[in-house]
C-alpha cells in the first residue's frame, strides 16, 4: 500500500460500466503544509474543547462588569399558620408569615396570611473592587487564550514534524526501491555470468540474499511510513483512509530553504505568552486582594405589603388574609467596612506577592531558555544548510564509483564484495542526501518554533 501514489481510474468509454468491472477510486485530497495547519486547528476535537474553555473564560469579564447592575428581588407568599406567637415560626423563603399579634394562650386555629415584597439592592461604588475583579477576569481570559494558543501551536508543530517525516520516508522508499532494482539487476547478471562459467555460483546465492534483505528494508520503511500516515490523519481528524491524502509539498527532500534572518525574538512563543499571562493573573489577583480591605457601599429600597387573617384585637377575619391591607416602603444606604480583616488580608497580600515574584522569576527563566534554544537552533540551521549543500557531491561520486565497479565486476576484474560495498555506499549516500535536506528544513522549523511564528517556516515552502 502506497500513500502517495495517485489512485488510478480505468480509461474506458463508459465510466459507469468500468466501475462495475474495476473498482474506481476518488481522487485523493491534495494536502499542502498550509492546509494541514488549517485542518488541525479547525477539525481536531481536542483543540475545539480548548477553544470552548477559552470562550467560557471570556464570560467572566462580563460577569464582573454585571455587578454594576442593581439586584431586584421580588417575592410573594401565602400560607396558613397559627397566630399564637409569630416570632416562634420557622419558615423558609424571603420573610416570615405574619398572621397577627401574639396571644396570651395557645390557639391552634389556622388563619391565612399573605405578603408581597420587592427589594432593590445596588452597589454603584465599590472603591476599586469591581475594577480589580474585572481586571482579574480579563487576566483569566488572557491565560485561557494563551493555553489555547499553546495547544494549537503544539499540535501544528506535531503535524509539520510528521509531514517532514512522510516526505523523507517517501524519498527513502524511492532510494530503497532503486537499491532493490539494482540488486535484482545484479542477480540477473550474476546468473548469466555463472551460466557462462565466468562467475562462481556462490555469487548468485549472495546476490539472492542481498535482494531479500533489500526487500525487507523496503517493507520496513513502508511500515514506518504507513504508521506515520495514520498518525497524520489522527492529528487532522481526517476520517478517510491514508490513501485518500496526497502530500503536495514534497520539495523538502531535494532542496534547502533560503531563510537568512538572524534577529528573531522569542516573545511570540506561546510558552512565553502563557507564562506572561500567568504572571499578569497573579498581579491582578494581588490587586484584588489589596482592594478587598476597602469600604462597601450598598443602596437599597424596599416595598412591602401584607395581609393577615386576624386583627390586632384578636378578631379573626380569614378573608382579610388574602388582601394586602398593610403596606411599608423604605429606602436607604449602608456602608460597611471589614475592620478586623486586616490581619487575614495582610497574610493574603504576602502570599500573592510571593506568587507574583515566583511567576516573574519563571518568566525570566523561560525567556533565558528560549533565547538559548534560538541560538542553538540558528547554529544548527547554518550547519545543516552547509551539509546539505555539500552532500550531493558525495552522492554523485558514489554513483560514478558504483557504475565503474559494476563494469569491472562484469569484466571479472573485481569480486562480489567490492561491488556490494559500492552498492551499499551508494544507498547510504542517497539516504544521507535526502536526510540532509530534510534536516535543514527541520532546523528551520526549530527556529520558527522557538520564535513562535510557524509562518517563518511555511513562507519558505515552495508550492509545486
């Protein structure tokens, strides 16, 4: 099974008839580097879950701002209760039932009572507490977005890595197939020479063993390619078979990138962004704690009406219990201050200052680590390019050497060992050349990853 071969169609005059005779396959989906990055971001369920969590965190800011809206609570209740001692009742809800005045002796007659109320509470001024809560909510949203961006970046990097692996494995398969063809040709030639008595029969046996080993290597490489292809479809959340994808950006194994920028920053790296967002959240949390030991102003207004089935002189008139005959209204404000909370808040401020200092130190460490990674990646890129530029010379030399030794073997000038050594060295040179080109691109990818800008890599990709 080959991943990159274009599915064939039987060329006959009637397509419908042909499909009844020979299986017809749909045209594979062309997959470029840019399309792969887009698919992993939009199709992978894991990233969709991370995106929804970030969206949910964004509502915290609106919830924090919503505290400026007044709170209006309305309620109505009705029930039957004794009127022996109204303060002795246990009752759920907004307020206690009022059935009348207390009496000297217990009377277990039930009388109705009703009440309707509306309570308005508003905190228009919070002395900076609301602003601190909004800032903290915004920092939480920023951290959630940083987590999402980091998750997307990691998955896209994984896709690019596998894409490069597949391109390299395709080139490796071509080299192994060419090596198998060369070995098969050598076997046929040795058979002819052995029949003519020009070569010993042992050479034929050795060529048969070499051919079998070459075919084993080819099958092993194909197995590795198939496994990587399946992993790519998993990362892309692609429901089709691996044969339904055709990689279009395949020049990584035959060319080198031309990137030359040496002034890359690491502040766009998602890991750096996550630690910075975490530090900002710690700062906002500290500010919220600092402002919690401030006064709180509440403005309130109340409208209340009740009806009772018993009058103040003890007369029972149950129908009055269903009418709101007594009304009350009120308004005012309340200022509260947590006087004795200074010790607890002081400890919390020390705690959050330490957390903030830890996050600042961690951010500094991440910045240092990324800077050194960038330096290493840039050096590796320069060296990989130099190697890739020189290795074709080795490959050409090994090709010429193999061709010359093959003629020498045919003329009886060298033995089997010299020819097989040349064939092996040619195979290694072909594999090394493809690996050197891919390694140059991988080094550029490492630089793009540290810089947090995968576009540095994708912009260098030549579209076929």
